[in-house]
C-alpha cells in the first residue's frame, strides 16, 4: 500500500528507543521528513539523524519549552508540521500497593503519560491547522480500558489520554485535523523487558523468575507473544496517512487479543 507520506513533515516524541524509534524509522523509510525528539540520544537515533531529512532534537518533552523547541525545528527546517506522533510515556510498577504511591509518583505519571501529549499537541496545533489536512496519532495503552492496581497511576493517566484525544478529535475534525490513538498491549521494548523494566521490577518484588513474569504477561492471549515495536509503527504510519481516510476519534488496539471485550 502506498501511504503517500513522502515529503510530509512528521514530529515524533520519545524517539530514542522502543516504539518511538520504530515510528521515526518507519516514517523516514516512507520518505517523510522527520523531527525526532527525545530527552537523550541513542546509537540508533544518532544513526537515523544522519539522514538528510531527519532532524534530532534533544530536550525535556514533558515541558512546554521542550515541545515548543521541537516544533520550532520542524517549522524552521521543514516549514511546519503535517503529522504529530505523541509517544512519550513511562510506567513504574507499584508493587507495594496504592498507599505507597505518593503525590510525586502521581505527578510523574501524569506529566509523562498525559501532559506531555497535551503540551506537544498545543505546540504543534497552529501548524497542523495551517497545513490541514493533517493528523495527530497518540500512543496510548490497553491499560486505558484495563485498569490495573499494579500500575494504578499509569492506567488512570492513559485513560485520561484516550479521553483527551477523543475530545480533541471532535473539535478538530471539522478543521481538517484527524486525531487517533493506538493502544498496544505488552511490547517487546526495554520498558517491559529491559533492566528496571516491568518484568524486572515485578520479578524482584515477588521473588519470581523474570522469564516467568514475561511469559505470564501474554499467557492466554490468542497470539501468546509480545507485540514488536515495528508492528505498532505500522499502525501509526497508516493512521497518519491519507489511506486512513475518514478515521478520526478512533482507538486501535494492537495487543495480540489481550482485550477480550467487544
């Protein structure tokens, strides 16, 4: 399928690794002009930044100043923003229960998982409206609809993120900006599988083998495996493209069948 993304100016947040890196790589492979934002670089992001139509911007993208700098780079280098991909997110398993989750923990989760997207969207919106038809695709989570006490603050923030995106789609649809979310289940990234990730943290807290925790995360799902970052990126690029046509206000699950409700 020709996604017709060549020449489009795409801003991706959280692009140094995992889903964000895969998304930035996928847009670059489609011929888009990419501004990849991250707090810090990685060898893979640095290599991507060597391409002529890729710019890497380092900064704190949970702040308005960081988001403004990212969009300013897109304006200066590529003339604006056609696609915004909100990918920043983070989770810290709460293995000691609700009472151990402090106000600072809650603030961290909401800054990472909701307000980063709110601020990036606010920064990019004037350009998105000027260059409409344009799109916003936000990486959400199955936890928006599967509240989990082990990630209670993350689940709440992701539910708010999905609601924010749905509300925004109603305002911006008549103005030529489509807004959608993608909700992965467990993904084969360092957030889940790396040192200090979900599996590692849970296994240490409960005295379990990390491999057992990883297996349990997808046990009983139809595919019985983690989603690959490149598979999430494929959904994101589709939703950002004209091939997605009249899709707006939608949430697309990519979870191997983890969510069993209709």
